[in-house]
């Protein structure tokens, strides 16, 4: 094979693969922004903080530090009767009370 022809084939292949890799990378970045946006809003924080994930290198570290050390403004879950847990049997007896004096 001619070296110039080989170089043209490699160039053509690279020109085909680079846009594909860029689209895949963009899809991953959008997915991570979506995930962290949901996590921030469920934690009671501002959703746009998820855009920090787009900072190359330290974005994920900054987000993890924010999530680890921030006060989460969420309402605690009130424990209710669960359909998966058996009811407590028998109910506790009422406290003994002396009859009123007439």
C-alpha cells in the first residue's frame, strides 16, 4: 500500500470517529448534569449547581464536597404504618385507673 493512501484512510477514519466521540461525550455530560440537578433539587439545594460538573478535572470533586458538607433542606420522612410490616399485636392494655369516689 502507498503511504500517502494509508494516511488518507487514517485521516478519513479519524474525521469520522471524532464527531461520534464528541456526541457520546456530550451525551454523558448532559446525563451527569441531569442526574446531579435532580440530586441537588431533592437535597433542597439550587439545581444549577449541577453545571459545576462541566468543569474539567475538579467539577465532580466540587459537587461531591458541596453535597457532603451542605445542610440538606429536606423534610424528614414521617414514619407511617407500612403495608409490609405486621401490625403490633396485641395493643397495650390501658393503664389501671381507680374508680371515682362518689
